[in-house]
C-alpha cells in the first residue's frame, strides 16, 4: 500500500484487519475534526483538560499555567 506519505508492506493474511483499523482511525479523525470545527477544544475532546487540572495546571484567560509554580 502506498500514498503521498509513504509505503507500507502488509502481510496478505492481515490485509483485511489493517484496512479495518485504518478505516476506524480515519473515522475517529473525521469526528475529531468535526468537533473542532464545532468549537470544542482538543483538550476537551481528548480528555486532557481533566488530566491537566489533576496535575495542578489551570486555564487562565485561555492560557494553561502550572498552579503549583511559585510567582
């Protein structure tokens, strides 16, 4: 298989599986793009906002800051 990004060799016995995984990935990427175009942030879509907040990182006026750092 080849495209403008490169070439990959897939064993024939796994071709169907690999195609299915690629289609799943493309669908997930399409859904992420749709959400971003709808105004959602990548942090929220991927569940990273919660992870950052658990680590003590907070959003202040659209910028993420380490709340545990000294001033």
